[in-house]
C-alpha cells in the first residue's frame, strides 16, 4: 500500500512538472486530487478481494488507470461482457467455456506417461489442477462473493493464484522429489552391477526422452500419413495431442497444463542430477566396486559416466520441449484474443521464473527468452487484436441501442461514489477546498455528465404557428423540464468503458512482454508507453467508425437516428482529452513515463489525441452529410409529390400558403425539433442547409428551361426530379410570394439568426416579377437602379421566367382590377405583348454582355 501511494505521488509530481500547454497534461489533472483519491484507492486496494500477489497486482494496475474512480463495479456491467469477442457465444469466449478438451486431452489416463513410471516422472498436472480446473484465469462460477475481483480473474491465470486447486498437490510433489526419484537411482546401480548399464540408459532414454506422433492439422484426406502427422515431445511428456483443440481451449486449459508439466519435468531432472543428494546404498556399492589400482578412474566414472550422458540427453530433451512450447504459442497467438494474450504473457513470465528456480543449472536457461518469445512483432499483433475487438464490441453496442438520448439521473448520489467522505474531508462541511478538481462522476466520467441538452424554447414557435396552442404550452414545457436528457445515447458510456478496459488489458499484456525480455522498437513518447497511447487512438478510431456504420441498411435510417449517432460520436470526441489524461496518469504511475522523457511523452500523447480527434471529426462530418442527405431526400420527395401536377397558372390569388409549402414547413419543424442532441453549430448548419435546399429547388423549378434542345417538354430534370415549371402567370407568382412569407415566418420562429436569408434569392425573383416598376428597371439605362433595389436579381433567371410567363389578356386585367374585396392592383400583370417586349430587351442585354 505504501508502494502504491509512493507511485501515485511520483505520478502526480511528474504531471505537475509537465508543460501545461498541452491538452493531455491539463486533462491529467482533471478528476484527480492526490490527497483525496490516492487514500481512497490505497484503502480499497488493501481490502480488495484480489488477495495478495498477482491478484493485488492486477487490482493496482486497474486502480492506477482510474478504473474505480470512473466506473461503479457494482453497476452490473461485467468485464467479461465488456471484453468479450464472440458475441454469439454468450460470453463464453473469455475462457469460461467449460468445454471438455476433446479427444486430444487426458488420453493418457491417470497421469501415467509412456515410460510407465507414474506421476512422479511425468509430473503431469492432474485433471483438477491443470486439465479440468485450469481455466486460464476464470472459472465457471466465482467461488463465493468477494473471493476474487474481476480484474484479478481477468488478468491472472488461476494456476498462478493462491486459491489454485492444485497448489497443495504440486507443493507436496516438489517436496517429495528426492524420495520419488530414489528408485531410479537404485535401478541404475542394479543394472550397473550386472554390467548392463548401457542397456539401462538406452531403455530409460527411449522412454523418458522420446516423442510421439500427432496429427499436424493438415489435409486429413491425404492418403500419405507421413504428410498429415508429425512428432511432438510435449505430447510424449503429457500424453496429450497438443495439436488438437481450438485456440480458446488451448489458452484456457492446454497452455497452463503444458507449463505445469514442463516445470515438473525440469524439477525432476534437477533432482536426478549427480550429487544433488547422497544415497547410502549407492556409497556401499561404489566401495565394493572400487579396485585399489584404479580408484581415480572409478570416481571419474561415477562422476561423469552416470551423470553426463543423462544430463546431455535431458538438456536436449528439455530444449526440445521449450522450443516446441514456444512454437506452439507463436502459432496459437495469431488467433488469440487480447485477454488471452495478456494472460498467456503473464503465464509465460511466471513460467520462465519457475524454470530458473527449479532447474537453474540447465543450459537451456540461457535460451529460454528466445525460445519462448511469442513474436518480434507481438506488440503490433496486440494492437491489431485490440482494434478488431473494439470494432466488434462497438458494433454490438450500437445495434442494441435504441438511438435515443439517455436520461440524466435525478440525483447525483446515484452516480457519485465516496459521497460519504466529502463532509469528513471538508472539516466544516462547506464544500471542497478551492482549486481542487472535482472528482469523476461514476459511470459518467471524462466530462460525460456535463453533456446535457439545452432546453429548446419552442413556446414562441408554437404560438406563432397556432395561437390556440398557447393555453397548452405550459404542459409541454413541463414535460420537457421534467426529463433532462444527455446529448448521447446509452451506448456511449458502454463504448468508452470498453475502450478504458481494453487499454488496461493491453497495458498488462505489454508489461508482461517486457518482463519476458521482449525488446520493442524505439518509439517517440518513451518506449512502450507510445504503443499504449497508440492503442487508445486505434480503439477510438474504430469505435467512431463502428458507431457510424452500426446500421444494417442505411435506407432505413431516420433523421432522429442519424442525428443521435452524430451526437454520440461528438460525445466520444469530447471525452477524449480527459480519457487520455487518465491513461497518462496511469502510465506515469506504473513507471512507463520516464522523468528524462517527460516532455516527449506528453507531446506524443497530444499528437495521438489530435489523431483521435481527427478520426472522430471525419466520422462526424460523414454523419452530418448523412443527416443532410436524408433531409434533402425527404424534401425532394415532398416537393416532387406535392408539385407533380401542380398548376402555376392560377387565375386567382390565395390568402393562405399552398399545401406544398405547409407540408415542407411541417416536415422541417419536426426535423429541427429532433436536433437537440447535436451541438449548437451543427444544429444551425442543418437549419441553413435544409432551408437553403428548399429555396434552391424552388428557384430551379422557376428558372430552369422547361424544354430540351429539341423543343420537347422535359418529363423530369437531369437528377430525376420533377421537370421545371412550364407556365406561370402573375397570380401564380403572387401565390409564390405568399409561400415565401410562410417560409420566412417559420425561419424566424426557429430562433436561428438570419435563417430567413436563405430565401432571399427566391424572394427577390418573386418580388421583382410582381413589381410594377419592373419594365422600367429592365431597361439598359436603369441597370444601376435595378441592382440597388434587387441586389440578388439575375437577368438570366428573369429571362427564363419571362419565357414561361403567361400574359394576361386585357379583359382579365380589367376584371382583376375591377374586382371587389381584395386589392388586386398591388402587383404587376403583364399582357402577352408586354412579355414578348420585355423578353426581347433582356435578351439583348444578355447578348451584349457575352
């Protein structure tokens, strides 16, 4: 516990010395205060269910990386679920399968190897210790509440724990080795007296140091058996076909079983070495065989003849065993999960230490590191595995999510841990001391608790659309105020938690590889710490991709779902600085950030953070484009459906907007109301994009040519939409102006500033065509006045409208101006000859400008 506190203080000092110009250095101070959090973590670690040794080491690693500061271990989320890789196996892929090993396991019976010498010579792990009960760090059922923590089970093979079922049995075997190998020495001396020492050696070596045929895993249909079989020393030692079984079974059961058997073999060979113990019967027999004339030669024979041959054969066989185990591990590591790689690395580190203890004099000890090394690029393999697993986990979380904003918990006590310590720390109960960072909110860390939706004031919008809703506005606001929502959905905390857990596992894997003597390529940021930061970046990048691609069919994605996905990726991006800060504090705590490389490490962390931010920015931009495409597609459908057979030659003026305008406004209103999870800039941008697209479509319908080059009417536009307007009269333009005012009223009701300016061009065209001064303004000498009055007016578009303009006859004009009720003299109505004359004037100006 003192060591943990010392390391935490050292990390705090390193972070305080780092330049605060970088985001990661500043974020590393957020959510952590040494006087508060270190004592809590140390107290929890002392009473943790992980126990002493390897279990406490795993707990200390998780605590140093802020796991218990950020997440509630009693919330129901299981590490097995967070780190599972095969979602179809119901969580059994993380070595809790419980499957029998199959035809290749336990074929040898009750621990008898081929030599027939029983358990003592083979020193096989029994079915309880190595075969059936060794689950590589997890068991089917936890042995009682609080016996072992989840992190201890996740990172530590059960064969290395204090509660291993075979521990007492293995200890008794090791203590009894001298007595166990005693009969072998007796048999050797008996054969020597009979003059058949060579025969005994040949018999013993052929049975003790042999190998056996196993299937090579090749083409089983091949008739040539030699090509489908190979020989294995490990199979000879254990009696099991090491080539059989899946990767899951190998890492869960076979690997601990093989390591235990090989350690047992080395212990037996160490006990059999010459002069490791003294046997009185051997001494008596040697005295009787000694001749006075050749005492020195007999001593030489006793010292070298009996031991050297056995030792050489034993060392060759031991080297073959270690080599085969290393080759098998390298072959199997290709299909291993990240947890299996971490646990196998931990097991290999302990395995090498055990070999040095039980048989330090063996010549094989010099080459254990090279023989057992997984791969020179094993760290890159771990990065790839972590990336693939995070993508699978993110896809699963997104597919199970309802794509709805997550409600904010009603009370902070449901999300905060250690609330009971606050008053005690304050002394007077008046709140924390000044300049002390707030602690992380449990289950909503890294700033997630602050990502709440701003309440949208829709009261004015409803009142402006329908005054009758004013009496009911209070109930709407009351509903909105009662349910406060986060900007993100339920999937985001799970995704961030899985990234956090996966980085801790990757760190444990990297530390074990360093213990094994693996030398990693030099990397900016301080050796292995740079690879761990790369793991964070890669996991974040694939998580963002998985959140964007978490749909089976994009055609079925609604605006609400696309908006929520965009907000989820933005929430993940907003949490990155404090996530990187927490990871950097953990790296400083465990000593992977050196004092002489402090600035380089934090600079590299900032560069990795920028890379992760860029990856999130890319996916946010893609999702924003997707939201806009969905809205644009829906707007196009509404316009095409509403205006497909619409006649713009109206012959009368409407006091209310057309039905197509009302349907477009209603759709945009419902769409804009679901943009709450998005940030303010994205919401405003989507407002402008949708309104701008509506205005653009109407301008194109009004100004594009209705006939093709052959003079035939277009059936549809070049992009598959309805064809442009073929004919329009003054009344149609007047009704269009009414629709534009309806659009502008809606734009003002949204509260987005200058939104109605999206309709400026459309409004300018409609207003100009209704202006009774238009014939005078279109004259060449009045171009300056025209530009001042209508700055957005284009002569090309005016000419296109004039070509479609249906002139009003003299009788219709007189009837319209003489009608009662509505004043119909306030807009321009051109006769046919006036239309032709104005079109000729505009055409002449266009030709002169070319």
